[in-house]
């Protein structure tokens, strides 16, 4: 059963890579890291690594936070410039700040249990 699970995880990861690379336009070593891995890990940690519903809630939270920060950085100004012009990568900063706040306040995640 363990070999089957590892094999299916490898297969699904390969399929995800094959489907994602044409969207980015380049096959580089870290192509999935910033766009997929960091937000997915952040969502899992925020919701709780031991809770499947928590990971779902964390994923929804991360999606909303990233969308809202992308929208806000394109519509609001700081000192006459758009936020996205003054602070490149603002959505990533918001995600990592949210991760840091949750880890400091509740290390097991929002719906996770003590290990």
C-alpha cells in the first residue's frame, strides 16, 4: 500500500508538472516552487497539517488573501505609484506574513491538533 501511494503521488506530481510548465513558458528547476509549492504549503500549515478540513480552509484562505493582495496592489497607490510598482511581489509578501502570524499565534494551525 505504501509503494502504491508513493507511486501515485509521483505520477500525479509528474502530471501536474507536465500541465503547469506550458503555462509558465519555461522549464526551470524551480518552476513550481513560487507559484504552487509555497502557497500550497502555506495553506496546509495555516489550516493544520493534521486536519484535512483545515487544509481546505487554509487553501481557501490563501487563495482569497493572494487574490485580494493582487487586486489591491494594482489599484492602490503609495506616494503616487501603484503598490505593485513600488513593492514587487506583494502577494508573496502577504502570504509569508500570514504564515508567520499563524505560526507565531497557533503553531499547529487553525484546525490542527497538538502533536
